[in-house]
C-alpha cells in the first residue's frame, strides 16, 4: 500500500499574505506624500494603529483558539490598521486611535468570525465609531495655508499623546477642504488656488497610482474602482447641469478630493465585505459612489465614504443573491 | 477557433520528458487482471469460467443492456480465477475481475499496418460500423469510458453539424494522444472517417494543442493523404481545453445545455484514441484489448509512453520504466489536476487509464497553510464553467446544498482551476466533489422514496380497484339473483292465476 494522494497537485503560488503586502506597498506612495505635506502625524498614527492592531489580533486569535502565527502573518490586521490610520486626522489623540482600532479588530472583525467572515469593513467601522462619537475632533485637520509651520516630530508626539504643545504653533487645525466648500459661498478655485484643496489632490493621485498598480497586478478587481469613479464622475457631471454653485461643477474636484480615490481603490475593494459576483461588484461600487455623493452634498458630514461603504456592505449579500452568474450551459 | 477560452490556466505541460523515447510495448505480464466494470454503465457479465482457455480477442465478459460494453481477452491465456481484486476506482473497494494467465510464450502480434485504405473505409455501412464498435467493446478512451456505440447511436438519431476529434491533452504530464498522433496518425484519421460515415456529420474538426508541435505536421500529412475535408484546429495550450464542454465552446461557440448532451446542439466529440480504436475494430476486427498509457511524473526513473495490454498490473509498467525514484510518494491515475489517487500499484490498466503519474512530495498541495476564504474571486476568474466558487464554498460549508444548486453547483466540472489560484490554499474542488456526490445521493434517495410512494399508491389503487370490481360483481350477481327471483315469483303468480282461471272456467 502507498499513501493516497489527491488531485489537483501542487500548491498555489498566491497567498493571502502576498495580497495584503501588496496593498500595504500600494499605500506607501500616498503615505509618503501625505507625510511630506502634513508632517509626522500620520506616521505616528500608523505606528500606533499597527501596534494596537497586531496586539489585539494576537489576543483575539488566542481567545478564539486559532493558530496565532499563520493568521498574524497574513498582514490583514496591518491593512485594517493602516487604512484606518490614513482616514484619521493626523494629530488625533492617541486613545481615540486605539479605540477605533479596537472596535475594528475586536468587534467588527473577530466577534463576527475573524478573517473572511466579517460582514462590515473593519476599518470603516472603527472610523464611523469615532466620527459619530467625536465629530469635532474627527473634523480637525492641519491648515493648508502657505507659510504655515508644520509641527515637528516631538510636537506631533506630544500633541497626540499629551494633548499639549511644547513650542508655539499658530492654529493647529482647520476643517477639511470639503467642509470649506460645503459651508462657503466662495468659488473653490479662489479659496485655495488649487483644484481639490491644497495638497489633497496630490495625495489622491498617489492613491490612484498605487491602486492602478494593484489593479494591474490583479490584486484588486478593477470593476470596483472603475464603477465607483464612473458613478462619482457621472453624478457630478449631472450636477453641473443642475446647479449654479461653481464649487460643485467640476467632476475632477469630486474625484480628487476627500476619500474618493482611497475608497475606490483600497476600501470598496475589500473582497470580504464587497459583493463577490462580477455584476454584483459593478452594482456594489456604483452604490457606494452614489451614496457617498449624496452624503457629501446633502448630508451632515463633510464626506460620506465610510457610511456609504458600510451601507453597501449591508446590501452585499442581497446583491450577490440577485446576481448569480450565468453558468456554462444556462441560456 | 470561434470562442477563445478566457478562463482556465496556462499550466506547465511537462510533456517532453515522456515523449523523448518512442512508444514501447509493455511486456506480457504473468497475470492479466480484467475488471468487468471498466466503463460507465452496467458491468459486463463473465461468459467464461475458471479453467477455460481463451484466444486473443475472444469475448470473456458480455455487455449487459444498452449502456454497457463487451470485454475481451487481450492475449491467448487460461482463465485462472474470477474473483474480487483491487481496481482503480474512487471507492477504493475491490471489484470483480477475470484473472487470466497468459500462455507460455504468448507475445504481442506483429505490429498493425499503418497505411489506410480509403476505399475500404468508404465501403463500410453505418450500421456495420456501429455493430463492430459495439462488439469490440469500445468506450471513450479519454478517461470518461462512456460506451462509444451509444454515442454513435445518439449521433445517428440527431443531426450532427460538427464532429470534433479531441486531441487536446490539456492536463499536465499526459502525452499518450500526442504519441498516438506521432506513431499512428493514419489510425486517428481513418477512425474519424468511419465515425463520420456512421453519424453523417456536416463538418469534421481535429482539435489539437499547439504544444503537441511534432504531431501537427504528421497529422496534416495524414489528412492530405486521406483526402477528406478535415479542418485541423491548432489551439493555444490552456487547461482545460480538452474538456468536452469547453472544447465545444472553443470550436463552435455553442454551449452544451446544462442537463443536455452535445448531440442536442448538433455536436459530437470523440477522443483521438477512441477514433484509432474504432479504426482497428472496423478494419482489422480487433476488439479493444490494448491502449497507450503515459507513465510519467518526477517519481519515475524513465518516463515514457507504453502500449499496454488491458489488465496489465500498474506495478509491471513502473518496473518496465526503470522503477520509482527514492522520493516517489504517490500514484495517480490520470492527470495532475483531475486524476484519481491510487492506494496500491497492484491495480490493472483499464480502458480509461490514459496515464500513470508517480508523484513526489514537492508536488503535494500544502494543506498546512490553509486560511479562511477572503472572497477575492480569483477562483471565479479562472472557472471555465463561469461559476462563483467562493459562494459555493460558503454554501457547502453551511451545508446549504439547495442554495448551492441555485448557484449551479452541478455545472462544476471539477477541473481544479480554482484550487490552483486560491490564495488561502483551500482545496475547493474537493468540496464540490463531495457536495455533488451528496446531491446525487439525495437525488437517489428522493427517487427511491418517490418510487416506493408510487408503488404504494399503485398497490392501493389496485386493491381499491379489485375491491370495486368485486363489489360490482357482487352487485350484479345480486341483481341477477333478484331478477331471477322476481321472474320466478312472477311466473309462480302467473301459474297461480292461470290455475285460478282454469278453476273458474271449470
């Protein structure tokens, strides 16, 4: 007798860890540009969120009696941590970041069954918890005016961890550019001299570059960003014909400001919480684009992608059910 | 090519290692083990007894019913026993076998002639061809082992637009059809002429993969020699091009309906090896008693293609090919993607065995690193049946087979492409295999229950009817009796009245 082997033979070359590492790599250009424009805050938040996420992931795996090392090295907790940190204001108090990561990893991910079983995008759950609990802190961003002195590393650390500043800084925070536009009657170009809020369009372009690389590598499904961006573009073009507020008239503004690019390539593309059929992914991403635009324009929050993603997460199972692909031989 | 395959995989073919040497005839073994079930359908019934002497080509087990196939003695031999032996079957159970002991000095006959006589082929009548195929016990040699005569009958009953001879060996390592093309292209072409004549297809296509490059020119020459309008379709090497449904779509841009047959859309597909077997059966009256088998894989010392008498133990082939390497750890019948793992090399070569693969630990799927499904959909991108494997997995794990059917589980061809791309290293096709057999089981149980119900209802109705008939009879009898009594009474009254009248008269 010999051991019975089973077909198909061979181990796939792809791994979950490769996928997740690629996502981290694709986020890097945006993170570098972000840091160049807005200082050390984001990097500190990234470190803080990563450490918290890995520690909580390990604890939860242990409690759930799952193998710790294989799951910890799949990099999925890091992806959640990074996406969450990127969405947060860079000088947010440390405990808020920890709280958000805790909600993401413990509640949104592990209490729902861990990797692959969570119905809601963990990073967006963490973000939404902070946004509804601490709306003021969550909408305070670093000013973008010329001549503004960015806080240094030590200052950023002490602001984040102690809530105090050792050196003198002129005003630390401002509303998001989207908020500015929303509550201002001024025309957008006059406010900043640039398209989508100073510096933000460059960061958006960096997300776009990283996202295109992921799509090229086949790591993300291109249907999702394409459908989402098309929806945003078509919606704002439609708006151009219907309103006379010049701030809303430029589709490029909507594509390059706020969370559009990040959501299109890195958040809506989370396969676990997205619709899983091809047609379903078109519908799912279009739904996110549409809801986000509605919230952005008429809702109480400056940007709407977190809620749009969570709402469409809710709809993903029914979208799947209604878009069962036509199999071979079924006409 | 009308519909290039988008899904599927480009896999390394590993062809060259087994095609360097010409085809050799495996020596006649000490014992031939011939299972009575080597085809889809009812097993054949032995028509010889232990101790009988049989001649090469003599019928030893006869087909039972329509979907079944004859089995013949591969060589002059005596019947040693009819008993249960290990057979290559997914169940791993032993099967009924006729064990033959070849006569001392019994050898392969001299090589069959290669040339093809077009005129003799043209003279064959369709019904004769069909009968000879049936008598010769030919089944689909690509591995499916469906009785060929049944397929021919289907082809005669339907209008066939395109006859496809399938020479695409898309599974890695398998090369027996390529070697058949290289050594006996005339047999394949001649066989295609005979099948064409039997089923009267409008067009004939010979499909082959571009990786079988050495065979292409030889086939082209054989087609020219034959003179028939046969279209040689050279397809890109992509797994699973050789799967019947996928090949039909690639060549004709038509899809076989989910519960239908290729004949329903006017297409018939025959494996190249089957065509060659048809040729030999009709032209030389030679039943199916041997076939080409690839012996390959990293676990064999001298990989090559052998011509083998059916019933030869697999271990004899391994020995003839120089034996196993030290790290050989397993044995697969068929290909690396869809083959059947064998638990012993004592099993014999059967009609459907196109390849024996000796594996090494390096080829094994790593099951340690399995992670949860992240629904990435890589499997859906490669699925040739356009399913959503990630959804099927979730539904099967939740034991919701009804919902899995809605997601077209039964259209899965178990090709294993999904396994090969899964970043979570989940053995997806094993789940589908399991769920499909589970559904079949349920279907059978359901059918059985329905049958019992029907029988019960029929019995009830029968009893009811009998009762009704009995009652009817009784009623009629009663009525008749009553009528008779009435008549009697009336007659008596009449008599009395007459008597009274007479009295009065008197």
